């Protein structure tokens, strides 16, 4: 990369924690070393990221899940016994009907030995479009919450605002209906990566599932939102992104952040 990417402003120990390769093999990450996986995988046959190793585009739906199963299996290998996995995913419209990717990921992950703990609704109140002109406006996505075992780390996040619908009326308990707007004019419209999730969503999941100095893994790093939030909250983070063309937007996302607890030394940021 050249200096125009902003790489010089990204701490070298952060750069070492990013792999530009497929996450179907994450051999650089040790067994049972990750506390939480937080990610949003590519959608099937929806967007061409113009890389020969990309998952989902130009392949069958069966092959799409076969390859994602390799990623989920690797996530299970690296998760601690009390670790959790959080997958942000939506249904899509294909061949004139809805393809329910979240439901099928649940089926596949259960077969791999994960335990489904919840299917959280992420409500997007500012959404204005449906999947096609014949569909209703799509106002939510799923956050699939899995654990590796029946004993897992889950914290009550310390949030200043505890109001419905995210919280119960008395503010004592978090619900499974989360309301986070998609901000217009945000990085969601950058050319390199069109659909990163809002930082507030990742902050909540991070505070729910990890403590300071824990390690988070994002096997589909994209624009780097998960890593940015993790570092801001004093967590370690390891990321995999198949397309090195995303390096520019990742550097912009991580510009100037300090890694107080980066624990792993992986490969060079090239």
C-alpha cells in the first residue's frame, strides 16, 4: 500500500491483526483464544466484490453455505468455551421469492454444534426501501446470537439511555428488539464497502459479550467497523478481509486509534 491509503496513521500492531485472505482457514488464530465473534457475512449472489475468492457471488446457494460453514467451523475452533458468536444478516429477494438466509445460517450452525441463544431484531426506523418494488419496506435485520456451550459470557451493557423498545419499561432488562437507525450519508455509501453496520450496534454487542482485554474476531471485516469499536472499548480484535482493495477504507476507519491490548501478532498488512 502507498501512503495515500493512510496506512502510516494506523498503529503497526493493529495492522498485524488484519489478514487479507479468506476466513475459510484462519490458522493464524489459536484455538480457544477468542471471546466473541461479531460479523456480517456477504449476502448470496447480491454484490460482486470483484475478488476470485469472494463468497456468495456467482455460486449456488448450496455452495455459498458450504463455504460459510468452513468459516463458522473455524469460528467455533477459535472461540473459548464460554464464547459467543453474533451474526448480523438479512433475508434477500432472489428468483421472485424471499430467501431467508438467517434461518438457513441457524440450521447450518446448529449442525456444526453451536447453540442458538436468540434471534434479535435490529429495527432500522430510517429504512425507506423494500427488497423489490413488490415488497413491503424492509425495516429490520436479524442479529443471530450463538454460544459455543451452554455456559457463556453475557454482561448487562452500561448504557446511559435505557428506554423501550430496547429496554423494559423500568430500564432493568435489555430486550430482543433493538432500534438503531441507519445514518444517511455515512460510510454505508462509500465505494469500497456499501453496507457496514452502525457503530452503536457493535458497541452494544461488544459490551454484552466481552470484557476489556478480551479478543474479538470479525471474519468478514469489510470496512473495519467491528475493529474500530473493539479498540475504542479496549478489546483486542482480529480481522479477515478477502479483498485487499478495502485497505483504504479500513485505514480511514482505524486512523489514529491506539491498541492498548493487542495480544496477537499475525501477518503484515500488505
